[in-house]
C-alpha cells in the first residue's frame, strides 16, 4: 500500500506542477486575492464626500466646517448655493452627506441659545451612513463643548470645572480599532476554502474527462489509496498557501499575529479535512470540470454568508443560526481570529477544533462512501 500511495502522490504532484497555469492558480492567485481583498474588506470610513450649505457664513460656521474637513473623515467637495443643488448631488451619488448651517448660527451661540444644524445623509448604504453620522456627531459635540468652555471663560474669567464623570475607554486585541485587522484573517480562511474546493473537485473530475479514471479502476490502486493520493497533495499545497497569504497579511497589512503558529496550522489541517471532503463529494456528482466549478461555488457562497464573515450570526434568524452550526467555516473563523488577534490557545478554542474534527470526519466518511460507489 505504501508504495502504491507513494506513486500516486508523485503522479499527482507531477500532474499539478507541470502546468504553468496551475502553478499560477495555486501560488500567485491567492497572494493577488489577498492583496485585493485586504484593501477592499474594510468598514473604516475616510474622506466622506460632503456638501456644505452655509447660510450664516460666519466665523463660527467656517470654524465648524474646518473641523469637519480637518478630521480626515469628511472631504468638502462643494459649497452649494441652494437646496436644489444638495438634492442633485445626493441623487447623483456625488456626496454622501450635506451639512446645512442656518442663518443666525453664530448669533445664537453668542447669545447662549441652542444653535441648530441640519445633516442630510444618503442612507442607501446604511452602514457607511451610520458611521458618518457618528463621526459628525462626535465632531459637532467637541465643537459644542469648546463653545461652552469659551462662554464660561468669558463670563467668569476662569476655566470651567472638570466634568464629574470622565469616560476612558480601552480596546483589547485590536487597539487601533482597524476593521482590516478583523477582516483579513477571515479573508485567509475564504481563500483557503476556495482554493481547496476548486482544486479537489476539478482534479478528480479531470481524471474522468481525460479517460485516466478507467485505467485507475483496473489498476491495483484501492479506493482509499486513490482518495489519499488525490487529497494529500492539496493538503500540503493549501498549508503552503496559508503560509504565503499569512506573510502578506502580517508584513504587508500589519495584522498582528499573537497566537501559536503551530495551533494555527493544526487547526487549518482540521479545516482542510472538511473542505477537501466537500470537494471530493462534489467530484462524485459532477461529470465535467464546469459542473464541478459551479457546484463548488454553490457550496462556497452560502458557507461564506453563514459564517459570520460578513454578517454577524447573532443578527440572523434563530433557524438560520442553528443552520450555521453545520458550517465548518464558522468555527475556523473563530479559531483564526482568536489566534491572530487574541493570542488564545487550545484551552479556549477546543470546542471549535472539536467541531471541525467531527464535521470533517463525517464529511470524509460520506464523501468516501459516495466515491466508492462511483468507482464501483
């Protein structure tokens, strides 16, 4: 058995690496995807295009606009002269936010009255709109406190007393609150999932298309040897891809990795057990590589959507939350983010590792049974 398996592995590696396009797909494409997704998957809001309708045109109104523009979160693209122009800019998607400062803004501040402002936000993208509103509320709040401080200083000649309660916050694990640090470990999991699914499902179907499956059927190679010979090379290739894209994530994007690399690779191996089994199962129901590709995508996209990568699982309906318990990517995301950001070990992550082991074993048993029936 050892010699037959050894020859199967040699044959598979030669078949994979003799094709330059396959080498590109295996080693270059994941790095390119990591670079693209690393810049794309972020919820941080910068340079929000903003229109200003300043009807007061006072020192106070100009100071407020300068604070908004100088924060780095807002970019004033136009000072409009009419409400109709605001509507045009919002309808055309040229601005996300419009600030209207009514006449008498500075007069109200000088008289100690509450001064009103109006923020008009394009709510098409509710997430970006909500973040922009939070930023603008924080900036106007700081502006309001500064106006109040100056007023008290002018009236009493002394600095106002400190507030009785001062909130000091501290962020653990992601001190800079960069959303990229949260999403990039998930991108690593997504790329590994896609590569293993596609390669495994299409590689076995390719044997059927080129006619070598019949030769394997009459050879002494047993089904378990064929399965191992087809999957083990992709385990090693996938681990190499994990190393490559992890290096890109850590050294290019500056994502911290605080946990054990050994634990990361062990958990990745458990996760590969599930994705490779899924690819093997897809190969048994596909007759062409096109069918295998479409089936892999039909499996991949629901797995991503139900993993918590994009949408929090806690926000999903209860029935869907139960369904996510069958999704291996859900558990792997918890593990990879725990290793990268929190530095936790197996003592914390063992439930997710156990779930991957159980799901992987069940999927491999199902795929192997189906594959033996296909060979028969």
